[in-house]
C-alpha cells in the first residue's frame, strides 16, 4: 500500500477508530464487562461506547497496544504503515522526522511498541526440515565507533540461535525462520530452543559441533564437519545470520544489547513476510489491535 493509498484509507482519526471498532467488534459492539450487545457511541467522548445494560464506557483502543497513548490514532497508524512499507524498517530518528514528533524518546517507544506486535502469539511450530545453528553478533555501546568490529572482547558479543524451516522436497527451499538470544550454547539451552520452535517429529539439521546430544522429540540430521564448511551444510541459517548482521548495521548502525530480542523479532517478521510485503501493514495492525497495552515495565531491558 502506497502512502497515497494509506491516506485515502485512513484520512483522519474517525477512519482509524472505525477500523479499530470493526476489528474489535465485527458483529457490532460487545461490552467487555457484561457481554451486553446493546450500546451506543458517545457524542461527548471520542471513540467511546457506552453499554446499555451496565453503563460502562469502553474506548475503542482499550485492550489494544494503543491504549492510554498520548499519541492520536492517525500517528499510530502512520507509524505502523511506515514500519510495514519500508522493507528494511526505519530507525527512531527517521520515524521522528517523518511524523514530526517532538521527541526522540516518543518515536523510540512507539517503534518498540510496534515491534512487540511483530510476534504472532498464534504462530505455529516449524515443520519438516529445520536447520539450526548459533552465531555471535558483535554489539556496540553508545560510545563505540560504528565500525569497530575487530579485536573485541567476548563480552561485546550477543549469542543467538536461529532456525530455518526448509521445504521437504529436494530443493530444500527456505520458508520461515525463528531467532532467539541465548545465554550460552549448552545442550540445555539449545534443546529448549528446538523444543520451543520445532514441531515434534520434524528433522533438525545441525553441524554436529555443539552439544545437541540426543533430541528425544526430533529426528536429527547431523553433519560432523569443521566450522569452515558449516555454511555448506547449513546454507540458509548462515545466510539468515549474515542478512541479520547487514540489516542491523544498515538500519541501526549496529546491534545494541538493550532490547536485542525485539530487533530479532522485527527481522524475523520481515524475513517471514518477504514474499508478501503487501499484507504486512494489515498483519501488523491486526496484531497490534489484539495486543494488550504495554506499560513501561514491558520495555525495561530484558535479560537473556
Ligand atoms: Zn456492559
């Protein structure tokens, strides 16, 4: 959807509110308090319905990611549109400029709230064939030079584990991915990841270097090889890692330790929708509407 189409579809607050109301109450207003189906939209309060039975007032944004936000709906919708329509995403600085927001912090927290909506809670497990490997991503702090990648201590690296689902035919085409920050590459950590993201019975392809050991729930295709050739045996997970590094550098000038998981979620969202970018806006909006309001607590740095 182009910016012009977006403006036609969502010209003002009322259009955005109507969209939210349709998504929340496709069959008409339902009171979240008493399940009453009779109610009316208040004239005195914008986008708020009052229940005919219990008189409770419900804002159309209640129970969505936009709840209690000081920003108007149009700003939210525009930010979601910008995030979804730039194939690489945007930085907080770019968003601030595009929306004319007063502060960098507002743009930053808006982007993080949108990123939260990038994981579909109902997504299914990876199936058939799944490449699994880990990688270390160098992160930078506020004061590091942008491109100081050489000679870092291990403390400056973020460990991640990734999985790529492949088609079960001879071509082994990549389908969906999952990425997760991890504390270490112990068997316990890797097993937990595989159990969380891979369907029981699927075949897991690994390079045989790590302590995956026996995986009771999954078949295993193991390749005992040196690190040098890992990209030949696990071509897709390695391509995902290198795309991820390039994306972090290109869009954000390098990985940051804080909120790293959200950046992985954003990358995963983009990769998994790389062939149907057109629907990314609607997907993101649908998830954002279903996602509960986030408090500041949700944004305090997550430790792995
Ligand atoms: Zn009610």
